[in-house]
C-alpha cells in the first residue's frame, strides 16, 4: 500500500547520490547507492525515508503507482508538495524521462510525466535544478547527443575519450553541456530560454542554489579555485562573478551550495581537483561578492556526493555522502564514484544565532536528567516538543558512544 508507514529505522542505511528535501520539520530522502559485499548497489525507487529533525527519528514509507526504474545520478526537485525526478542512468543507459510523486496527501504514488509539449532535453546525468515561480529550471550535466543535436561548441563540450555508435550509422557523442531548460508542470511544457551574457563553461557534478530571482551555480570544473555564476531567472542574463580576494575555495565537484539568507550561500565539501575529499565550509555574500571560510564542528567529516537542505532556524542539514572516492569504468566513460565508505549521519551547520525558545529546548534536551520533574509541569504541547528534543540528544549521545 503506497504511503504505508513501515516503522522506525535505526540506524538508517548509509548512502550517496540520493535526493533530499525538507518540508516543515521533516527531511525526506529518496534513492541513492550503498555498498553491499564490496559492490555498489542502488536503493529501490518504491521507498522513501523521513527524518524528524526535532526527535532525530527515522521512518520509511512505501511508494506505489508507476514506480520509476532504479536510477543513478538523476536530478530531483521539490515543488508545492510534489517531488520531480528527471534524467539519470538506468542500467548504463542515460534517460531523459521525468517522474513525479505527490507527497502532500500521504498517498506516495508515482506518475510518469507523459504528453509533454516542447522539446525535451537530451538524456543526461549530474545536472542541477533551480525552482522558481512554479517552474523547474535545469542546467548542465553530462550526457549524449547525436551529431544533428551538436550545433554549438560553446554549449556542448565533447568528451573526446568516449563516443559510441548505435547500430552502424548513427553516432552518439558524449560530453558536458551548459544548456538551460525550463519545465512548467502546470502545462507540462518544456522550453529552452534564450540566455544572454557570458555563459558558464559546460559542466556536471556542480552545485546550484536559488536565491530570490536568481540561480547560482559553482564548481564542476577542473580548476584551481572555484568559479561562481549567476543567472537572472526573469531576464535570462548570465553574469560571471569575479573574485579579487586571495583566499578562495578550492575548485571541486560533487559538493553542495545552499541559500542561508536573502543574500548568502553556504558551500560545503566536495572532491578537490587533486582527489581529496573536502570538509571545508564557505559562505558567499552575493552583495559584496566575497567568500569567507566558516569555522564549524564537522571538520573531521569530509563529504562528497552528499545532500544539503535548509532546516530549522537557518540550519543547513547535510545527509549522507561518502568520505572517499574511486574511479569506476563503464562501457562509455570513466566515472568518479564514491568508494565503500558511505555515510548515514546527519550534520547540522548553524548559520545564525538561535532563538531563545530553541536554546531553551536544546538546553532541556541535553540536561533531561537534571530537569526531568520540571518537564512534567509544562503544557502538553510543549512537553511533546521537549520530548522530541530529549530523544534527539539521547540518540546523538548513543551514536557518539558507539563510535568510540
């Protein structure tokens, strides 16, 4: 039965290459890969995890309907209670199909998006999506095109080491793109906006974030320091943001970029150009155009191919990912892929001062044995909230103890 609660999970299975988003106080996690007997395997498409960020408790729901095939490296976007999955790889074949599932009514029933209007983007992986004004706006990725589809070397960078034939006559070429495509769910219409300005170089495995009327992308290239570009999502004007500071984030792939205020973005982790898995955190001010490295408590937890979302009280919620990576070969191209050390923990990055109520809740949760009697005096609704915080900190303490 779709949407059926299959109970609490403890511990949750570690994974990378998953899709996540936050609704209210719940972190949703779908898909991804893990290591079983030394081999990378993918999680089924008919289940989704829910993490209560107040209590720290995981649960699982079953999904039904037109369940999509098991995918690697797709792009997920959450809009008005609906999760959209576009692209990815199915058994070594790239796809440009889209599926969606409405999570707002608890039915969790997948639907394949068919009967769309306009030209659908070519098959691709490791692309990104901005959500703006009830539209899904996709950028970049790695994929294949036929010769007739390659008409501009500035929008498609050919991977000269990997091309393949289909049959004996039609050639498919593999490479990176910097294309912008827009999908409007209300009308099921694809369009390709005519962008202006200085477009970013074609790329994949980059990070993106929406901030107001603008979409930002950074990384995904083999450069010494990271680049960052901005697309105005109303005028379709690209702007490359130049840096003049000497202390900048290193170039990287498989990292995350998260909006943390109306003018700031938070960058975390990724894979450096020399193969190091990173744990640094950086803040980018879109007004001053400056990067600032931030201190945080997770310097000993490098991550790549993780997810990051906006949480409660301005927290950035990072889940999963991998601490190492290896090179894998498929029939077409050499792929960077996480190794066996996948992660299943949730990391919180505080980006702003907490409210007094949050500080009080956390203080009681941490010192429950000292104030246990006083908690029983609180109103029922507040007792429930405090109970979740107690559960959260007890679970964290047990995890720390288990790791030592």
